[in-house]
C-alpha cells in the first residue's frame, strides 16, 4: 500500500491556506454527511495534496526557459533546419584544399 507523508501547513502561503480551507469545505459538502475525525483528517490531507499539486504545476510552467540556440557547427543533425554548402565552404577554406 502506498504510504504518503502529510504535508505541513507551514509550507503554504496565506493564500494557499485559504484555498485549502475552501477545498476542505467543498470536499466536506461533497460527502453529504458530517464526517468523523478520521474522515476530516483525510479530507484535510486531500485538500493539501490538491493545492500542492496546483503549486507544482504552476511553478513548473514558469521553469520552462527558452534554450539558447547552438552554433550551426555544434548543432545536432536533427536541430539543423537548412544547410547551405556554399556558406560552409566560404567559412572553412581548408575544405576546398583537399579536393
């Protein structure tokens, strides 16, 4: 069985704490009855997990940074869109000496 540690409330900002409270209320209403203490703990745990999941998704979407394009000589074959032989020969005159 999968064991998951409980997420500490200290890890959340004030805004996220309000979101957790709203999610707890929504999940409690979804149950349709007054939950026992054990069920309340499970609901709180689920709300924290959902808010943390949203935070991770939000942070990971920010982390995507455009990579700096490589020089054509260092680029992989799959990264090269076009190749101009005449420009390559102009940049490397030693390539003409061997032929």
